[in-house]
């Protein structure tokens, strides 16, 4: 009897343990997925902002003006990464996904740049609250210290960098996730052209096959058309 009563208790403990493990794994997988999501944008803007700062430093060097903003560029890149993570979850961002490629690229670039501007204002508000300890006077403080040339320069660079980022991201999604990196870094151009030609030929054969034969013929395993269809799909899959 003792063994009988201990068995269900032990099984219940195992079930509870198994139920806990997938939850922790799901949380860890979700965090890892979020990091992987923001990492490309963060690295891209980290390099882009530091390139801008390096250019500025080289231009000011002839006037013996020392300028360093490595931590500023790093902080800005982290802000952009967080903005990309938040904005990508908004449904309206997919409004022009079925339009010609230029429309989603420009729309998403403008949206990203706007939300980065909002994030910069929030960051400035937080710094003001920490320094002054009060919320009143923030608008006057911003107006008094606001620099239109600096604002326009920063927003122009944010827009240009986002334009490059969104263009690459949209082309990557169009070709298939990860396909753009393979085209740029791993696949020889000659092999890519050959693969493209072979795929076009197979798609033409598939189109003609579906025009000549009906669905019932293509689904019939004893029909020669079914064997041709399977061969074409096998080649396309490889």
C-alpha cells in the first residue's frame, strides 16, 4: 500500500518539475529571442554613430578642438535598439507590407526616426528630473538650451541610418530570413546566378504542369504527372 500511495505522489512531483522546466525554458528562449531581435540594430547604429563621431572629431582636429563621444554613441545605439524592439510589436507598422518596397521602407524609416526622437525627449526629461528634482520648468529648460542645428543634424543622421537599416531588413525579409547574409558573405555570385536560373526553369515547368493537368491528376500517385510534380518540388526544396 505504501508503494501504491507513494507512486502517485512521485509522479505528481515529476509532473510539477516538468511543468516548471518548460516555463523557465520558455522565459529564457523569449529573452534570448528579444536580444537576438535588437542585436543587429544595436550593432548597426553603434557602428554608424561612432563613424559619425569619428568624422566630427577629424573635422574638428584642425581647429585643435578635442571631441570624444564614445559613450554617447553607445547610449544612443542602446536607445535605438529598445525603440526597434518596441515599435516592431506595433500592428500599424505592417500597414504597407503589401505595397511596393519603397513605401514600407520610407514609412518604417519615418516611424522609427519619430520614436527615437520621442525616446530622446524622455531621456532628457529623466536627466532633468534627476538633476533638478522637479518636473516644472522642463519645457523652459529645453527651449533655453535647444539647438536647432544640432537637432537637425542628429535627426538627419538617424533618418539616413534607419533608411539603410530598414532597406536591408526589408530585402532580407523579401528574399527569406538570413538569405541576404548568405548572398553577401557565403554564396559565390556565379553559383547564385546558376541557382536563380535553375529555379526559374523549375517554376516555369511547374506552371506548365499545373496548366496541363488538374488537381486530381497531380494528387494521383499512379499518374505520371504526380511523379513530375514530386520531382520538381524536390528540386525546388533542395
